[in-house]
C-alpha cells in the first residue's frame, strides 16, 4: 500500500503541476488513526496530505457531485466500487468523461473504520477483530472497470453466487415471512437519509423526499412512511445500483439495505438482462429500466 500511496502522490503532483487538472480527489487522514476522509488537492503543495491505505473505504465517486456544475477538470482515485460509481454518473449525464483523469487501484479490500472506532470506544466489552469490511466480502469488481491508468496487482473477484447467497436464502421464505422481516427492520429507520447522501446513484438535483410543495412522501418515522421511503428508493435503484455497499455501511441502525439492493440487481439481471449496472461505459447507453420502446409488453398495467 505504501508504494501505491507514493505513486498516487506522484501522479497527483504531475497532473496538478502540468495544469492538466484543477483538483485531485483522494483521501486524507481524519481525526482518528483509523479515519480517512475525502480530500481535494488543488496544488502540488497539498499532495503530501494524500493517503491511500486499508481505511480508504468511502466511495469517492459520490464526491464528484460537488463539482457537477463547474467546468473544472478532476483527477480522481478509484477502487473497483468507486469506478462503477463513475460509470453511473457518466450514464446519468452528471459528468462528462473529458473532465476526468481516473487513477484506478486494484483493490484488495478495505477495513471498516466503524469497527475500529467501536473497539476503540471503550464501550464494547469484547474486542472485535478487524477483518475485511462487510461491503468487500461480496465484491465482484475489485479491479477498476474504467481508468486512465491502473495501480497495484490485479485482484481475484468474488463469485456472483457468493454475492447472492443471502438473497437466495431470503427468497426461500414465504411472502408473509418476508413482509414481516422488512416490517421489523424498516420500522427502526430514523430517516436520517445517510443512505441517500452516501449513494452515487442518488444524484437527482431535487430529491422527491426533500420536496414540500407538494410533499410526495410523509416525513414521520412511522412504519408506513418508512416503507414508502424504502419502496421509492428501491425502485429508483433498480438497474442503477452499482452495489458499492455504502448505504448499508453508513446506516446508523444497521438496516440490511444490501439485501434489497442485491435482490433488485439479481432480478434486473434475470428479467431484463443479462445486465449489471456500472461495469461498462458506452456513450448514450442507459440501464434497462431507464429506457422503453412502444413495443414493450404492458399487459400488466
Ligand atoms: S467493495 Fe470491492 S472495490 Fe470496493 S473497497 Fe471493497 S473490495 Fe475494494
Ligand atoms: S444503493 Fe447503496 S449499494 Fe447501491 S449504489 Fe447506492 S450506496 Fe451503493
Ligand atoms: S441510513 Fe439507515 S436509518 Fe438513515 S434513512 Fe437510511 S435506512 Fe434509514
């Protein structure tokens, strides 16, 4: 990782020094030893702050939205999951490819800073061994799918069967059991919207959940309002979620959001595919549920 870190700084320094880019996006040290946060270097002098190590878990592509309305050219470091986020933004016309210089890193997996923080807090009775972060345990694309240059050794992806194991187990349950399960977990949602904020696919300028005139969705943390929030978000993610796992990682009440996202990805792949979101960029291409033809079957309407 040290070699990769040095190489990233070298690339950032060169790009900023040559004036090829205006900003270089990577990670920097946070307040705690195990905390990293997105960092935006704007000059060669700042590149020494850049860190790449096993705690750089955020999906950096989401931070590109801060620059959506500018003309600035951006250098960005991406792991496999982040690179799929870039394809999401390109397909959604939120960014143009010409504005980006993408430094890909073949990713061997990240640790979850939250687990380190809990162990460090003194409140946890037993020390939790820091392994691979949950989101990395089902990663099928650890190697960047789009990049101008790639660093590090190519990694072996996990199989799709591993990724869908929990979904398949869940599909065995009856409709009533599934409903009761979601009723129970979604009733704990505090509607903090952290899942939406961390999500690269949630890139609408005005979100339906923020609108008040008209107010499309109730804002109580009642079961029905919570269900409506998660149903709407699930439908907006179908065929668009790039399975980065960030929504579940940031959820303060541990709602298993990836169970929903993986089920959607699996069904879109089965019924409208073969298709996986954010693995290949072709100008003008759209996810299956974002386009239609007049000849599409509509008997169910
Ligand atoms: S999800 Fe994959 S690419 Fe992303 S941090 Fe984990 S192992 Fe790396
Ligand atoms: S819904 Fe979750 S897993 Fe899917 S793109 Fe958004 S943050 Fe990533
Ligand atoms: S992050 Fe968790 S608690 Fe917050 S809105 Fe999303 S699901 Fe609900």
